[in-house]
């Protein structure tokens, strides 16, 4: 499995769009900054076909310290969440080749 980092993403977008990497990097930075700013403000960001970014509120609960078995209180917190869109899910589940990876129809 391969993990693409930000610079590789910028390079790939620059190659696809024939825009300079400096300009693409500005757009990528602005996109991530605005998604974070909106989610922190409590808003949801929905990119049709790609997915939605929002906040998930986790309630306070009790847990156990695995080494001692002692009961501990886990405080409530907010966590960022990404929910992939329909087109994204379909792209992930589409076979890469037509010959050997056909999905069986039942």
C-alpha cells in the first residue's frame, strides 16, 4: 500500500491541470484551511461525489486502564469526521481490471 503525501498530491494535480506547482499548492492549502475553519465553526463541508467533513461529538464514558484494570473516566470530546460520498465509495469498490476481477452477479 502506498501513501501519497501533500507534495505528491500537489505534483499530481499540477500535472493534470498544467498549472504551476506553486499555484496548486496555494489552492490545496486554502482548501484544507477552509475545511478546517468551517468544521471548527460547527459547519459541515460537503463536496458532492467526494464526501463530507463534519464534527462527531463523543459523550463521556467509562473505560478501563488495560495494565491495571482500574476504571477511568474518559471525557466527552469532539472529533473531526469524514464520510465518503457515493461516487468515492463506488470508485473504491470498482475492480481495476475487467478480465480477472469481474464481480460475480448473484
